[in-house]
C-alpha cells in the first residue's frame, strides 16, 4: 500500500469518526414543531429598561418563565433565552404627556445553541413589586401614565402661588378703588391660574422595568422549532 493511499485511509477513518460523534444515531429523530401565531407566553426580563435612559434599538434578553407545549409536547423549555430589541420609545414630557415603549423579540436560543427566528411582541408588563401592570395597544405600545400624587402636589403649589398672587392683586385692586366683586374675581383668577399652571408643569411618568419583571408576549407569526422525538 502506497503512503498516499495510507494517508487517505487514515483521513477517511478520522473524518468518519468525527461525523459519527457530531451526528449520533438518534439525530434522525429531530423534527420541526410549529408554534402557532397568537400563542402567548411569559418571560422574566434579564435586562433593565428605562424610558428616560434606554434608546430604540437597545438589545433586550429575557428567559422563558413557563415552558411552551404544542399538543402536550414540550417545544421550548423553561429558562430558554429570548432575544429582542426596543422598537419604539418616547420620554415623558410636561402637560402630563406620558412615556411609552414597545419591545419585540426576534429569536430564541435553544438548549443546543441554535438561534430560532421568531416574531413576538410584548403585550403587557407585570410589575409584582409595585402591583402595577402596563397593557399594550394593538401596535405593541405601552404607556407609562402619570403620577396622581405628583399632579396634586404641583396643583397645591400652584394654588398656593396663585393665592399669593391673587391676594396681592386684590390688595392692589382694593387700593385703586375696585368693587368688592371685582376684587374677589381677581383673587379667584389667581388661584385658578395657579392650579392650571401646576397641571401644565406636571410631567408624565417614566417607564422603569427592572430585572425579573414579567413580560407577557404574543407570537405574531408561526415559528418552527427543532424537537427531539423520544425513542422507545
């Protein structure tokens, strides 16, 4: 046997061994199972999100809180990593204009390390620590609302300033000989202006989502996952 043929035989044996190791006998039992559109799931957020600091395009990771089954067959186990991005964001502004955020998930990393593309949208955020829930509209946008306490506080301050301004105005009106009814009108206008000013100065609430917060998602499109069939 020539050295060249000997080398080829050795190479073939080594390659066959590698292929057998990488593709075990039961690899043929892997098949695809499809998760239907509108399937829902719950994820535990692994990143931090803040509508004041985050940006559109920021990378988001979460882990599956409950396994996903199709026809009683396990397709995605608990703890599987979901990867996505912030696709929409607006910060809170004055006049009680609240912040908003939209998050989509693009892929799932399987236990074998395969990245399976998906199209899923966050439909709600459950903050158990603060007993709050943000619901998304049909486009996936979640709004932060506004703080009633902050509004009342700013109205109180505005009313206080308005009362002071109204009092000064009433004194000036009285000193100039204005009628009592007009003097009361000046004072009331000052108070009302202060209350309105307090509302206008109040910003909406920012959205802050900590690690571990539960995200509810919905699959927008069907997604096919490799599933290892059990052998008898």
